[in-house]
C-alpha cells in the first residue's frame, strides 16, 4: 500500500514535470520537420515561469467563476493524470475513478473553461466556447467507445485493470484495437486542439477553437490553463500508450521497477510526440464545418471496433 | 461411352458451340448482307439440336456430360427448348428489322458486327447457364449474358440508350454480386457435408445432399441468390433496369431479354429453391417468392396505365408476368408448378411475339410513343391483328395457353392464401383494363396521315408483294401465337409427358 | 504460429472493412481508386496467407490473378480514364456524409448480426471474415446508392466484388478455380465495357452518371 502510494506520488510528479516537456518536444519536432530553428525542449517551462511572474489582469465585469476556473481546470487535469496508469497499474487512487470518471473529468474541465470564456462577455470567448463544445460533444462518445472496446476485453471499466489485462495477455492481433486506435488518434488530435482540427500556434482569431477560450486570461491564470492544456495532451498520450502499447510498465511496486518504468515512459512519449509532429506537418487544417464529419468518422470507427470485438471475440 | 450418351454429348456440343462459333464469325463478317441469314442458320442449328436433345432427355432421362460439368434434365431441357426456339424466330424477325434499320442508316457497320456477334453470344451464354451443372459456372454465364446485353442495349450510342444500358449494368451488377455471395455460401454449406473439392458446387451433388445442408447458411444463401437472380428476372423492387433497357435496346434483343433472360434467371432461382426446400424443410423460400411476386404484380398493374412508350408498356407487363411466375413456383406442389411451367412457356412465346409486332409498329410509325401510333388496323391490318391477338393472349384470355396457367395459379392461391389471391385478382383486372385501353387506341381509330405519307424505306413495295411482305414480317409473331393457341386448346401427349417430368424435377 | 496467422487474417479483413468505409466517404476520384487498389492488395495478402496456411496451391493462383487484375490493371485503367476525360472533380454525394456514415454503421451491425450464428459453424479459416465480408458488400451497396457519378458507382461494384472474394477466401478455401477464372474474365470485360461507356457518355454531355438515375420511379 505504501509502495502504491509512493508509486502514485511518483506518477503525479512525473506528469506535472513531463507534461510541458512533451509539448516542448512536439514543438521542437515540428520545427525540425519544417526546417525552422527549434525552440529549446524546456521552452514551455520558460513560458510558464514567465507567466507565473507576471501580474494577473482580470476584466472588470469578471465573476468569481472566472477567477476560480484556472485552478479548477488544472486540478481536473492533474487528477486525470493520476488515475491513468502511466508507470504502474497499482494505483490506489484509480480504485475510485474508472474510465467513465476519466471522461467525466475531462468534460468537467471543458464545461468550466467554456463558462469562463463566456463569463466576460466578449465575442471571441463565446465563439470559442461554442466551437469547443461542438468538438467536445462529438469527441466524448468516441473516447467512451474506445475505452469501452478496451474494457470489453478486460470485463472491467477500471483503467488499471484494463491495462493490466492488456499488458499481460499473450501476443495476439486484435483487429478491434486497431480500429479503436485509429479512432482514438483522431479524437486525441481534435481534443487537444491539434491540426487538422485546430492549430495550437495560430494567431488568427477567426480560426481559433481552443485559443479563443483563453484570450481573456493573463499572468498566473494563463499559466495554469496552459499547464492544464499540456497535462491534457500528456493524459491523452498516456491513455494511448496504456491501451495500445502497454509494455514496459512496472511489473511490481519495488522502487527500482518504478524508477525503471520512467525511462520507458519517456521513450514512448518521445516516439509518440514525434509521430504527432509528423502527423501535424503532413496534414492541413480542415474547415470548421468539416469537423463534425471528421469526428463522425472517428465515432463510426470506434463503434466498428467494438462490433468487431463482439464478432471476433478479440 | 455408349451410343445414347455420345448422341447427347454431340447434341449438347451443337447447342453450345454453334452459337459460340457463330458469334466469333459474326464478329468479323456481321456487317455483310449475308450475315443476317447466317445468324438465322446458326440459330436454326442451335434450336434443332436443342429440340432433339430435349426429345432425347424425355426418352432417356437426364444427361450428365463431360465429367459432370454439364447437366440437363427435363426442366432445363424445357427452358432450353423454348429459349433456342424463340432465339430462332427472333433471328428471323431480326432479318427484317435489321434490313429496315440499316436502310435508314441507324447502325454503322461496326455496330452491325457487334449486334450479330452479341446476339449469338447471348444465345451461347443462356445455353451455358441452362446446361451448366456448376453453380459457379451458372453465375458466370448469367453475368456473361448481362454484359453482352449491355453492349446491345447501348448499341445506337444515343444518350437514353447509354443511360438505360448503364442502369442495367449497375443494377444487374449489384444484383448478380449478391448471387455470387449466395453461391459462396452455398459452397460453404456443401463443403461442410462433402468436403472441399470441385464437386461441392455441382448442382447434382448439391441436390443429392440437400437435406443435410445447414439450414442457417442456406437461408442466407437463398435470400442472396433470390435477390441476385431476382434482379435479373425483374422482380420488384429490383426491377429498375427492366423498362428502360427494354425501351432502348434494338427490339429483337428486347424480345430475347423479355422472353428468355428472365426465364433463364427464373430457372436459376428454381434450382436454388429446390436446394433450399430440401435443406430448410419449411416453405420459407416459397413464401419469399410469393411475397415478391405479389409485389411485382401489384406495382406493375398500377404503373401499366401510365406508360407512354409501347415497349415500356410491354416491359411492365413482363414484370407483372414474372410476378405471377414467382407466385406460381413459390406455391410449390405439382399443380402450381405445372401452372408455372405452362405460364413460362406461354409468356416466352406471346411476349416475344408481341415485341416483334411492337417493333414493326414502331418502325412503321417512327415513334415509340403510344400516342403516336394510331389506326394500325386500317394501315397495316396483318400487323394490327397480330398485335391484337398477342394482347388478348398476354392478358390471359382464352383460348391462349396463358389462360389455363393463370387460372390454375389463381385457384391454387385462392385455396392457400385467399387474401393474396384477392390482391392478385384486383391487380390483374387493373392490368387488363390498362393494356386493353392502350392497345385499343393504337389499333382502332383514324390512321395517321403523317405516318402514311412518309413511310420508311422498307415499305416501298406495292401490290401483292406488299401483302406477302407484311405476312412474312408478321410470321414469327403469328407462329408464336399459334403455338400458344395450340398449347391452350389441348396439350399433346408428348408435351404433357415432358411437362410432368419437368414438374417432377421441381416438385420432387 | 497458426493462431497468430488466423488473427492476422482477421486483422486484414478488418482493414479491408476500414478501406470500404474510406471508399464510402472519400470525395476525390483518384484517391478512391487508390483505396480500391489497396483493398485489393489486402485481399491478395489474405488469399496468399490462406493458401500458405491450408497448403492449397490454387489459392496462390487466385491471389496472383487478383493482383494482376485488381491491384495493377483495373486501377491503372481507371486512372488513365480519369486523366483522359478530366474527371477528377469532387463527387456529388446524394446523401450527406454523416448520414451515409450512420447508415454504413447500421449495415455493419446488421451484417454482423446475420453472420454471427453462421460464422460459428464455419470449419474453415477465420470465422469472423464472413460478417466483415458481408458488411463490406453491403457498404458497397450503400455507396452505389449514395453516389451519383459513374466512377464511384463502378468502384462500389468492384468493392462489393472484393467483399465477396474475401468471404470466399475466409469462409471456404476459395472457390473452385474454374469459377474464379470465369469471374475474373467477367469483371475484366465489365470494366472494359465501362471504359467505352464512360468515353461515350462523357463525349455526349459533361456529367455522365448524374442522370443515370433519372426516371427511377417510372
């Protein structure tokens, strides 16, 4: 139990520390692929540091909701990161929160952000909130379907036991997971505001989705929200790794095993980030009204994955 | 190999090879003046051989030739005989038709070559579909016949013709793929019983083990095969291609389509139904056929009155009759099957005869529109009479052979499913009224001034020659009607024996 | 090892279904042709794998035939046709894309439901392929309905045919060789006729298939 708690703490710390680095790594890879001079890996940390030191300016008509949302969103994302089996599957906290709670927490964070964006009453905030809710309401069922497909095999919705089963079965090809994997990749891109759905580096307000939500934030608030965004990307990457590439997790709770699991995780994240950068470089951003089609495809793939699981039993 | 077997083999070779060789030769010389007569000659050889083969089968029983690749019993011999016979008369009609059309310059030389080659190729494909023992080969032959028909329907390259051909290609292609899936499933079911070898798709083997085939697989297989070959047969709701293809293709081919392709598709469905009945031990297959048959008759009856094109009118009448056939065979049992076979024969004869007449009426008036054909009786009495008599026959009036067959079907349906019989009767009455009205308008009334004033190039002869010409042109249709009349008045003993043998194949 | 190969066949079947969906929603003609070629390639691999597992020589022949015909010849022909006729515009779908997707999903559910009891009876290789193949055929059918232009309709036809062949490979050990040869010849001739057709239709007016459905209710 004590080891479990230690492992949990280590995972939590690793998440907070690695999340900005993952975003930095993706930005770096993108820069390399586009023949630009890459920013340093720790650039997001530098930005966070800068934001945390700056004064926080808040609109005059902002309600307390506006002030509390950054912390709440950050808390949601932090909890999400702790209930995903990143280093080991023995997570004391994961007992109370299964896959459905995970999706719920992500939804909660989204609703809070949208409310805050509309709170001040600017046009872009409301526009962004509307777009973000549209993406969210289409993306959540996909994520649920993907998680359910994996849960069908483990006969449990607990993430820890799903990953446990997936990591310890004998080598077998599972077509259902192939479908789920494609669907999950598509939905991750949409949820994290990446190309082809959104462009994280855009400065063009009209095309913004996620950035439009945070236009009114500054200083420490903005730092927390950006940190939360990197945590979200980290969480999605870890879900992907846990479901589709669960090898290398700590087999038991000994500190050595946990420490060995960290480099494995870093390596997998590095590969994943590289793939994400490649995917973003080769594709173009789609028009906003194509997004429902895109997510519709993801949904169909996820459902087919589940059906194939039922048909083939694998 | 004994004498009877080698005789059968020789006749079978004639039936299949004569049209195939003719198709190749006509592919090269199809544009020469003699090609039309060569076409007739090839068809004569085929028809003669087929009739002799049929006689042989009635006398000596089913033929199984060339290491079981070919199989003909009384049922397929019946369909084969009528198919080749109608092909022969169609080729006779085609002489006159092509003469007129070519004189008008409608077809280029290349198109004439395609026309004649494909005409014979369809005859070959239909013969193969009827005589193949392998269900896969049956599929290939049906698809071959479809492709050849597509080429002929689109022959004059006009936009409506291309569209009709495209529709035919796409719809029948989709349908026939369902049939292929059904064939695969059939193979799967057979494989479970007799193992994976070439014999697992041979109909004779399948029929032998039909009670041991897995019911679940066969249900799905029959459903797919029924949809597939039902599309070819023109059953509602898979009928979309039929009216257009019939209206746009050269009429002799339309006659072949209507009389024969539909019949051959029905033959394929019957083969599958025999297997399904054996495997399922329930009348599901028959009920499926009755359901779709009824639907076809009803829709056709409702749409007949709205048709403005003569050949579309006849095409919808084909849909109606295919529906009646599906009902008759769906009912099962010896009496209903006999009625179905009689109806198949009668419809093939009368409908192709009607198409011959329609072709001449269209050539005479220069339009396919019913409203454009007026006063036929005054201008072309022989043609008008053959059209009128054909209509009487197709409506199922006595004394033609469609009357007893329809009557038997309805009375059996009345015993088994009174409500369905009521629906069928209502539909038949509506169809009757629509067709009568349309044909009355064409034949009676004032002759058209324009049509008479500008006759086609085929009508320059005068005096007694003109009359002989008219009679010769109407001869194929009249011959068909005469046979239908004879069959309707009294069945000769040998024909009755033949029909009984065919009924035994279907109804067991 | 054998179990893994079986699972691999299942995976290939699933990929073929995925490609069927890709064909269903793809808007550009040339990309559709490439998807079709890929789907055929998947079929080739499946057939060869089945041949290797069962030791049936004729499956290799069938795979080779599929490769030559459907991976090389037909796609090349269709690409040529596209270039010659300058047809590569966006497809005018009759039904909205999300609706199409949803209908496709329902068809997959239907196909799986129908095939499940039968799949359990199969003594042959991969039992799951029947449902997937049936779904592929139905999706091709749907594509036939939702697309109004000629090229997508033909590709739908060909995709359906691929589905049937997948069933033939996965559920039985392939059809007898005579039948496969006959089918291949038919398909080839069909495609050739189509080429002639398209040329004529196209020279007659700019949008070939758009009117091919008119008069459906007649």
